[in-house]
């Protein structure tokens, strides 16, 4: 499996979710299965079926998180010295050349992306267009409504 890029914050969130699943969710679903099993006939026991399905989901998510963390390449943006170049983990200030609207995005891993928090996935079209550029450069992004142009105003590693 290839390395999965994550910021330090993203890795911490995945570890916290994994810890929660193992210490809270897993024991709770085991108790629910035991309680449903105590109700008798399992063939027509909806509570048992629901608890087993939930257990399957939790175990699958635990395995997924453990795999991602095992293959994670954790990158601390504060330690980057990319000389103003847009790289993974960088926070980029942009101006839409058509509308004049200014936005700020941090380029993060797929699991960390959250547009409401200004975090875009490294595999998104806009991040791919920004990678390797410097302040003052114009990035052309293929959007559903056509090509959009963004001028890079500043690149920070925070």
C-alpha cells in the first residue's frame, strides 16, 4: 500500500477516532449483542441483527483507520521549508481573478478535507493546480462551469 499523506492535526484526529471506537463504541456494541442474545431466538431478533451490523461497521472502520495510520506519511507544515512553493500542508491565500473574491485553503490529505474549514484535499482539482506554484503565479482550475483562474497571493506553512 502506498503512503498516505496526513498533516499532524489529521493524524491526531484519526488516532482520536480510533481510540473512541476501541474504548467506547466496541464495548457498547458487545454489550448490546449480549443483551439481544439474552432475549432468546436469534433468527427473528431485530435488535441482535442491528447490533451485529453495527459491530461489523465498527470493526471495519477500526481496520481502515489502523491501515491508514500504519501507512501514513505525517507532514508537519511548520517544519516545511519549501521557499514559498505550494506543497502539501501549505496554507494558500488566493484571489479569484474573475470575481475578485479572496479565499484561503490549506492543502491536506483526503481524510482531512473539509471545505467549511478551508481544508482541501491534495487530490482535488484546485490543489493539483496549485501544487508547485509560487506567490504571484496564476493557477488555472478546471471547474464544472469552465476554467477558473486564481492568483496566488501568499503561501504560508502554519
